C-alpha cells in the first residue's frame, strides 16, 4: 500500500509560494482502483508527482510523508518517497496524459521498450527473446504487433496511448499511476483504453491510481475515490457510496453536473472559481461557492471526519448535504 | 513515385539556383568601375617605357579580344554560358594570362578544403560534444563557465582573432611563421609537418570562433530538449542516464546542427577570404581577393561559381539524406 500522511506540496514561484497540495492524508490499498477527482488546478497532478516521488524544484514536499509498502524477497519493506525513483517502473509506473510528445519521436516503439527499465533476468534474455516477449504482451493487449516497428508519429492518438499503457505495465509493477490517461482522446477510444486498464488491473491484481476530472470515468472503473478541492481532500469514499450519498456539497455538485439518460433538464456548472492557491481563504476553501455556507464555514477550516465507516468528508454541514435539494446548483455556467 | 517526383522538382530547383547565381556573378563585376584591360594596360605602361599611342590602342584592342570582352554584354553572356555548359571551361585568368582559371582553382582548392574542412569538423565535433555536456549538466558551475567563455569568444570577428594571433604568436613571440611557406616535397613526412606547422594559426583562429557558436547553439538546444515530455517520461521509465543523454537528448538536438554543418561544408569551397589573406594562405579565398583586385572577370566567375555549385549541392544532398536522419521527414 501507499500511505500519504499530512502531505504539503508547495511550488516556489516569483509571486510567492503556491500551496498546491495542503495537508493531505489518505491510504491507497493494494489491489484497488483509486480515483482522484477535482477540477483543473485543484492539485491532482501535483499530488500524483508527489506519489510518484518525482518532486523536483520548484516543487517541494514541505511537510508530511509518502511511503510505499512492498513485499520484496518475502519481507515487507517500507520505502520513503525520496527513494521511489529507485523503484520506478519496477514497482511503480506512470501513464501520462495521451499526447504526441511523451514518446521519443526519432526512436522506434520497440527500442523504447528496450530502453525502459527491465529486470536483470528479463534483460538477460537477449534481444531476440525479449522482442518475442514484448510482441506476445502486445498480442495479449490486442495490439497489432507491427506497432513495434513504427515511429510514434505513425500511430494514432489512441494507439499511442495503448502503447504507453503497454509500456507502463510490461514489467508488472505493483502500482500504476495514470494521470488523465484518456483526456485527449475521443469517447470511443476512451472506452477502449478504460476497458484495457480495468482488464489489466484484474489480471495483474495490482493497484491503479487514476486521476481524472471526468466523474463519468470514475464511476465506470474506480473502486474508491478521493475528491480534491483547492489543494485539499474534501471527501473520500467507495465510489458507489460517493455517488449515492455524497457528504460534501462540492462532490454533490460534481455528480450533479453529469448528464443522465432520460433526464433532459438543463445541467448546471458550479458558479465562481476556486480560490488562489497563493493566498487561500481562512475557513472552508469552498465556502465562497457553496450554497450551504454560513459565517462559521468562512472562519473555521472543516476537518476531514469519518461520517460513516470508510466515508470521510470535510464539511461542517455534511449532515445537510443530501437533505437540501439542489435547485440549479448556483449560477448557470 | 513520390520519390521520383520529389527528385525531379528538387533537381530543377538546383539547376535554377546555380544558373541564377552564376548569372549574377557574370554581370555584377561588369557593372563595377574598372576593367581588366585597363588594369593590364596600367601595369604595362607603368613600367616606364613610352609607347606610341597607336600601338597602345591596338594593344588595347588585342587584349579586349584575347580576354573575350568584345561585343555587347548579351553576346559575352551567351558565349560564356555555352562555353561553360559545354566544356566547363572558365577561360584563361586575365591577371595571370594565359594560365587557365581551372588550373589556378585546382591548385588553390585543396589548400582551402584541407584547412577549412579540418577546422569545420574539429569545431563541430568538439563544440557539439562540449555543448551537449554543458547543456545536459547545466546546473554545474563548469557549464556556466564554458558558456561565458563561448559567449566572449564567439562575437569576436574571426579576422580580429586571426590578427591577434599573428601579432602574439608570430610577431611578439615568434613561435609560428609570419609568412606561409611550405617546404619539402609534397606528400613526404617533412612536407606534412611543415603544412601542419604553417596552418596551425589560421586553423586555431577559425576553430576558436566557430567553436563558441557550436557550443552555444548546442547547449541551448540540449537544455530545451531536456525539458521535453519524452525526455522527462524516459527518466520516469527508468531509462539509464547515458541513454537519455545520447539516445534521447543528443539524438534530437543534433538534427539542426547537422543542417548547419551540411550548409557550412558547401561554404568551405569559397575559402576563408580574410583569414587566407592575413596568413598569406594559398587558398581559394586569396584567389578571389586577387581576382577582385585585378578585375579578373574569369577568375571571379571560376572561383565563385565553384562556391555556388558547392553550396547548392550541399543543400541538395542534405535534402536527400534528411529522411534517413530524421524519421519524421518523408519525401513529398
């Protein structure tokens, strides 16, 4: 498992310190698909960098700790995030957003497999056998083997993303982090990639951490969800429960913004903007956009409390969230 | 078939470029005041002998005829074009009459090529290597020091540096020769030593300045490439550091450098005008200089045409081999 404890990740910029992630704690359990959701700029990707142990200036882990617990050679080992880079690809791998630019443009796909981390015994197989292994793996993922001899620019966006997924899972890492893996793709291709991810997770029995702003994607494939707002965790719950009875008004608004079949009433966005992370407000960060907020909310930072077993919410009014019907949900966007 | 069409179009452009270039250097000198007949006459008359004006006039006429300068510009141009296309003959040099231009060029070209190709390849290889390391490890102090050094040297005009070298190492401390003088039989060991010894200062003056440019440009490109997504992603994939540097960063950052190298190889055929004059180096640059001074139309045409053809050929070759260097590029 991966333990995230009181983590603060700050960017040092000319304008000041951007507190991208503030005091975040949660666990990532073995064998689950954990979803992290929230709008752009809420600190999802920064948190992912932290969890991957890829923290480089101007980003810094100013407080808290991230640890990975793995079983190696029969014993449990706890690894701090500063050491994660030694386990990159072997135990923890990363799927970036689908884009043209993450694969080396002048090297064939097959060589990019060869270049990546490979366990010593796999590397010892030699080029011929390794090539066979890779081809076999691609066939398992229902990818045409010819892509191995292509350059990235010769592949479509969807194919490129499948190749990246294959690349990230080829050595069977325990943890796979996917940061908006389907965002740049059309919905048909999206579905294909998501199915591929879920099948892989079932087959490898490893842990997937999926970051997406798309609640629909989370609903389809995640087991548990972490909702982030303005650098903080506002709600954690198993996905089914979260969608059934959200206990934070922000989560409720996110879910409400999803279209449903047969429901043709107009969808509403969430009015306003998230606060600046350079100087966040004193009380609840969502108060300015919240229909439940009162003076207390604007002054006191709500703690993350367990509202029912396994369901955490950071809202002083969490009892009211499902009871007050949403009329419009703020201004229309 | 796309390849054939690409080749046909590309070759047409090639011929067009060469033709336009040659045409320009045919006409420009003829519009410049001073002509080779007068230069030659001046030389003869300045020797002090008094001559009969009738004789002078008939001599002028003979020279004009010999040099192929009679008739209108168009007549000269068409006879020049047909002669060059049919026989590749640029005629006799006018200031070294009757030595053929081709012979003068053939004598000077190996010198220029030897000096400039050595200088170019040395500075290219060295500059890109230093630039790669300095860019890849750009947080190190040594890297900053190298860049500052390159920044200081590269804006210095190469002839100023050459002059400085001559003053310092040929005049104040006479370690290297002041006048270019090669001894020994060509091809023999003492001859090679003598050539190396004599060429050292000109070589250093060219390498030092162009090295700065290669370092700065390569460093800038490496720093940019290093931040590209595919390099960052390679790092997170556990690709080894030297593989990232060579296979990922250098492999892409070198592409524009290859372009400039190929174009520079074309430029080598024009010689290094001022360096050659300063060091008395017997290359194409010195030849062009003499041709201009003596209004030697034929020699100008011969030397500069070679330059034009060389640059155009280098560009053509580059276009043809580029798809092999960069897989993203295809013939269209």
